[in-house]
C-alpha cells in the first residue's frame, strides 16, 4: 500500500518583537491583532515572539485563540546554574510552543555559532518545543548562496531525524537583509528557500521536504509582501518592525493568505 500524500503546508506568519514591547504593549497588540485579523488567524498560522518578560502574559492572553507563541532564543544548556539564561523547560512552562534559534543578531552580539545553535535545537526538541532555525549567508560570505546554506544546514541538523525536521519551520534570513529599508530581492528569497527545501529533500526525503515550512524574514513590510511570496517554496513571512504594528502585520498575514491558500 502506498503512503498517503504529504499534508499541504499551512502558511505561516511570524512576528519578532525583539526588545521593543513592554507587557502592556504586548497585550494591547494581541487584542488589536485578534480583532483586526479575525478569520485570517484560522487560515494562516501566526506565531508571536515577545521579549522574555512578556511571554507568560501573552500566553495567557492568547489562550483559546489560534495564535501561537515563540521565544526569541534559549540557553544552550539544561543545567540550572547559569545566571541570566532561560532554559527550554522554562520556555515551555511560560507557554511557548516554538523557539527562534540562530538569529544573526544573537550570533553577532552573544557569540552563538552553528555548534551552539545545534545544541539548542536538540534541547528544544527534547523539551517539546518546535525550533525556528534561522539560516542565511553572513554579510561577508562571498560563496554561492547554495554552498553557504548547505554548509550551515549540515551543521545545524546533524543527527536530526526526518520527523524532527518536519516539525521545524525554517527562516531564510541573509544577514544583509536585517534592519534595512527594503527586504532581499524576490529572486534571492526564492533561491534561498528553494535551496533549503532541496537540501532537506536530499538529506531527509521528499516527503519531509514537501511538508516542512520555510519562510523569509528580513525587513518585511506590507509593500513588499506580495512579491516575496511568489515562489512556491516560500510558505510565509517573518516581520520585526512591521510585526509590532497590528494593522501592518494583519496586512502581511492577509497577503500570505491570498498568495498561499
């Protein structure tokens, strides 16, 4: 008997608030987004990534809604004697379903490398969290895009099983796209997401590659969302500045829905 076809990929939108939102602002955003987005939230998976200080409050506020919660990072250890760190277990207790891992800002400012991000992926999976690995070439990487991505993915997913990879959602985010006036070109976004899916197919099988979601992040705005979503390999978008504006983020979600459902 042949296996059933892969489940269609549900579109995905993710908002990374960085350090910008207080608890009060986070709760106000959640109320406004729920009112503005309405039924869009059942058609697109929407994941919010507040600062650590707002995680539990937002978790309580979105209970009973389709909204999901992600942390922006986590510790590379489960040992408790690490001042200033937040473990996977603490994130689960705060209500997180997801965790972002490998953002370029964390790599540059905190010193994370692929080895540490790989350790975090393993700890997240053990705790029941779904990883959001962020992958993309460094600002000074002059190699062909596919070569850079293959090397990074090979290190990050070493030892992972196909079913574990299928539970992740990958964010293609070149370092050069962060904090800019405009995102990467649609051609670069399409090429990056296609290369990620192709590598996953070669390593974990066509079914896993067909099911895993890959989104683009980096200076995303409503003005550019439509053109970034034209590739079939792009399953959604992640936003930071525009992800803190309920109206702008709702428009991004709407454009994801129109392009992908």
